């Protein structure tokens, strides 16, 4: 009943065209609902009279029901309502009529108002003449109505000649407008300049029109998805990796039936993975030249996750991919990744690590030994080499065993680094070897931290601000904040001297 009252108002009182008045009254449920909240009705039979009385003193903003009935929601059209206007003007209604006459569904005209509002301000005959130009190029009324709904901007400014060229080239290879209509989406807007570029690219990589026809017919998304922009990006990406025009054609032929954007994302993800496992550039090119067609359909897991699940270092994974790139098919999102088979080198390293732990006094097969195996990171040969570094300084072998059992991470650093730290503490600072036995964790701290802390300690000691017998563990183990609070602050120039020491150390 409210709809009938509004139809009567728009058609009889406001003298709008019947088709427009009917659409505004019947296709604007939100507007009608809000209007009913403003009128007081004793019964349903009072609705017509109540609305008529209300509108006599409170004219509605006609842009609201007009835009809602044209396919827009309130949050989409609120900012489109002209300031200071509440009545639809004659030019707007005239151009609206031209669009409807051309075959555009009234419920889709909102998109045109949103993206090409200038269309509704054209003087009499301008819009019709623009449409006539496209008809003269052979565009049917039905095809034009679809195009206008998809690409309202084609009616703004001069004739979109790139759109015309795209259609002429499609017709030349046997693709008609009916096929184009089936593959256009009214949910997106098309950039015909970009479509034209993608179409030109495909023509370059095809040997003849038959190949071009088959490629576009079987893969319309190559030119229509995002107006062909992802096809251009994909082409540039693969060309930089060394693919020739014919290899690019072969790739496009084999592309999986997913969005081109997703294909590009998968290829990029794989490229980054290969870079992160330190594969050489020429090897990466080989992988992509031969395997891009299936890589584009596979979404690899993150590199860090893969290395953990494969239980292998980058060099091992890189070697596996070089030997058989299709192994990567097993490493995609959603799949369970199994560890790589143990190699002879790995088994030898594991045996040496087991023997190293046994030599430290762990019982084979015990929980303690299993935990220790996880704590002592590195190959078996490296652990023994680092262990021997400490023994060569004159430490008793049994003492060294207790040291590494108490602080396993001191053997995670390279032998030369470990040797440099011991020389600094024992030979430069003069601490006895017993200091290392009592506090083996001192070797886990960086050499820079050691040098700055001991230099600061010597400076404070020289000024009578530090206990000469201070333990090494006290100096090194506390945080930077506590070190500054408990030691550096003992002298007014302490903070400045500490910063000078840090800068000097960074320059070395």
C-alpha cells in the first residue's frame, strides 16, 4: 500500500515518467521502510492518506529512492546525492530514459551514476549520439547494454577507440560479441587500454590467428581478468626468468583453471622460496623455464616451515630441488610434509654426535641423552672439534665435559670464535682456567659484550668505584639495564664512558 501511495505521488504529483515512478516505488524497500516510520497510521487503510498528507509538508529527497532502485545501497549512494537538491532534474531523467531505451537494466544504472555521473548531465541528444557512434562500429543494442553496465566510463569523453580495436581484432579471428558478453562481469569495471595491451601481447607470442583464437577462447581470463593486467605481470615475470615467446605461449596454454592473479602469486612464492634456500639464479631460471605451468597451481608453504618439516638445511633442500623440481609438489599448503630421507653424510654425523654424547658420560637410549641431543646443535665432527679447542688450552678433559654438560650452547659457536673468547679471558685479562670451569656460560656471550663490560669494569676499578674481586659471572650475566644501574652509575661520567666504549667497539 505504501508502494502504491509513492507511485501515485511520483507519477501524478511529481509528473515523473511512469516507468521511473514505478521503479522508484517498487524497488526501494529501505526508503519505503524509513518513510513508514515517519508517518502515523491508525490502520493499514490509512497508509495512503497518511503518506499523501506527510509528503504535502515534507517532500522526500528523490535521489534516495532513485539511486536505491538503480541498484545501490544507502551506504553506497549517500555521498552521491547532490548537495542542496531533492528533486530529480529533467536532464537526469532524460539521460536515464536513453540508457533504458538502449537496453540497460534500470536496476544497474546506479553503477553508471556512481562511476560516470557526468552522463546524467549531458544536454539533449549528446548521450544518444555517443551510443550511436558505437552502433556504427557494429555494436548491437544488446551488446552495448552489457558493455555500458560493465564499463560506464566508455560514455565519458570521446569514443573509447581501444575498446573498438579490441572488438575488431576479436571479430577478425572469429570471436563474436555473444562470447564476449558471456565472459564480461558486471561486478567489475574494465580498462580497455589494458585489455588491448594483453590482447597485443597474446598476438605476439602466437604464430598465427588460429593459435590466438584457441588461446583466447580457452582462457578468456587472460584478457578479461583485471583487464589483462595480471597477464602482463605474469609475462614480465617469466620473461625476466628467460622464457622465450614460444615458451610463454606454451605456459599460457597449460595455465590451470584458476585466477591469473593466483598463478602469479604461486610463482612469486616459489621464486622467493628458491632464493631463500640460496639457489643460484641460473638454476632458478631452469626450474621456471620447465616447470612454471604446474608451479602456478601450487601454493608452497613458508620456507621456515618447510625447513623444519623436512628436517634439512638449505643446502640439502636446494640439492633436492635441483635434482627433481617436482618434489616441491609435496610441499604445498594443506599437505603433510615428511622429512627428507637421511643421507650417508647425515647418518655419519648423527653417529659421531651419538659417540660424542656417550663420551660425555650420557647413557645410550636414556631420556637425558635424548634431551642432550637436542641441546647440542651442530654436526658431530664440529662438536668434537670445538670440545678439543677447550682441551688444548690446558683444561682437564673431565672438567671440559662438565662444562659443556652444564652449558651445551657454548659448543654451538664456531671453533675460531670460541678460541678467541678463551684467549681474551685467559691471556688478555689474565683470568685463570678455573674461572671457565666455574662459570662456563661466560663463553656464550658475544665478544663485543665481554670487551665493553670488562673495559668499563677496569675504568671503574681505576677510580675506586668497583670491587677488584668482582666475579666474572656478575659482570657478564646481568642485563644492560642492571649493569648500568649497579655499576656504570657509580661514577658521574660512567654513562658517557660506556657509550664511548660501545662506539669504539663498533668501529673495530
